C-alpha cells in the first residue's frame, strides 16, 4: 500500500501526549510548592 502524506492520519495528542502531561505535572508541582520557592525569588 503506497500512502501519500495527506492520507496518513495525524494526531498531535497521540504523538506528544506525554509532553502535555509532563507540563501539567510540572505546573501543578510548582503551584503546590510555591511557598517553598517564592521566598527564594523575593516574591
């Protein structure tokens, strides 16, 4: 079967879902530990 580039299904979430999950986890970790790192930045 000879597929062209437009016939191939593309799925951003399927290919890069782990990056999205990593960003969410890091954002939540920064949010819940803000009392630890915000005083170090002087905020």
